[in-house]
C-alpha cells in the first residue's frame, strides 16, 4: 500500500481497518432493512504509523447507523464507485466491507476505509480548469492580436487611400472655389499603397483619373473651371471687367521665315512670359488665339492691375529684344490694348462643347486697340 501510494498521482491520506467485537454473526448477502447491525468499534489497522493517537476517536469506530448506510452505499451499483464526502473535514471515503466466507454466507466482520483529501481528488479538475482557462486566454489574446493585425492590414490601406483622395479633393475644391489658381503641378495623387489587392487597383485607377484631369487643366481657363460647377454659370450675366489684349506684331511674316517647330517654341516662350505676368497681377487668360492673348481683370482695382501687367509685359519684351540682338535672332514686338466696361459673361458654344467667355463692345474695343 505504501509503495503504491508513493507513486500514485492521487495519494490517499490513510487506510484503516475497523472491525467489530460482536459475537452475533451478520452475513452481508442477507442484510435487510430490518437487520440489526453491531457497532464496529475495533480500530484494527491503519497506515498512519506512529500517529494513531492523532486520529480522532469518531474516525476509529463505525456506528450501526453508519454501517447500514455504508452497506446500502456498497450494494447500490450506481453509488459503489463514488466516494462518501465528509464536508466538515474535506475528506472523501472509499469504504469496502470485509467478510469471511462461511457455510451460511459472507460474514461481515468490518470495513476497510480509504481516506482521501478532496483537494487531492479534485486536483485533475483544477488542473484541467486552469489549463482550459489558460488556453482560452491564449486563444483570446491571439484572436485579439490577429483581429488587430487583420484590421490594420485591411483598414490601413483604406484609411491611407481616403487621406490621399482627401488631399486631392482639397486641391480641386480650392481651384473650383477660386481660392487657388490653376496649376497642374499642384494636382498630385500619392499612390503610396504597398498592398496587392483591390484597394491598390482602385488607387491606381484614381491616380490615372487625376493624371487625366491634371493633363487637361492647362487647356481650361481659370474662370471656366470656377463657373463650370455653378448653377448660376449656366446663364449669362452682365459684369464690369477690364480686358487686356496682346499680340505679336508681324507674326505672319515671322512664320514664313522660321521653321514650324521654331515658331511653336518662340510662341510658347513669349506666351508663357505674358501669362505669368497676367496671373501675378490678378488677371486671368480667357483664351489664346494664335499669337493673341485675351485676358481680363475683375475687382475694384481691375484697371490698375491691367495697366501694371501691361507695363511689366513691355519691360519683359525689352529684355527679350536685347537678348535677341545679342544672339542675332529675330526681334519680336508686342502690341497691347486695354479697355474696361460692361460685358456679357457666360457660357458660349454648342451642347457638346462650351466655353465661358465675354462678349460686347468693351471686348471689341480692347481687341482693336
């Protein structure tokens, strides 16, 4: 018993054998509800070596009532393998009757009592409970980490895409609202996503659309963009504007003497100089007609701004003429006309192609000047 107990995962507290000194024979297989059982008052054996005196007196004997209960517990196949729990001491008892074989049957002489501490028997339950809770905690923690990772993996590209779209939208809103001038270089969509999914594909398509719009912006006048989305822009209105016209003198003769590619280069060079000066003075270019620029100015200082632009254009053309003399290239002169007054401003064109422009005597006189 000691060797077995030493290696057992569920060591018992002790094993007791309690017998009776009664001479009245009681046979186990003949016990009934009316059978009178003796007291089992002889503490015959225990594995509690050297400490028998420490065993409580009530544990050294079994009363007749207890014996009847133990016999009933043993004879019931459903309860035989179950321990008898003593909650006041936290112990579990496995009790087996001790009998001698006689002619009349199995004579009951006592009981073998194996005492376990309940905490020893419950140890696997608590170990399994701790293991299950620990495993559940690990799975919950892993699930949270995986969820956060997946959420970050899915949401981060979407958030980044929204940020990129918002930046581009803000630039377009500034252009449409008139708070910023048309500058194709400012309209940029950052396609900085590193994923290889539908979000990346969407980002690429948006970038392609923005690139298309950016490529079209230089070919659309500033006021056309501003008024295109306005409901009021669909109707013509009367406005007070100041117009500035410029054209290159003798441009037709120049075209006959210079190769076409050189003509385009020269034309773009001079138009770029003039356009920048017009924009810097608060004006806008309505349209380019060959070598001619039709620009207009609005606001309370429209005439002053137009005159400043004209003087700066003259000064810039003087520098260009001096540079042309040094290089021995053709001299280019600019004619400038300015006029201010009421005009009819609105969309002009067909159903499929329109342009916001101004018409009236004020425009005509500026062009003739």
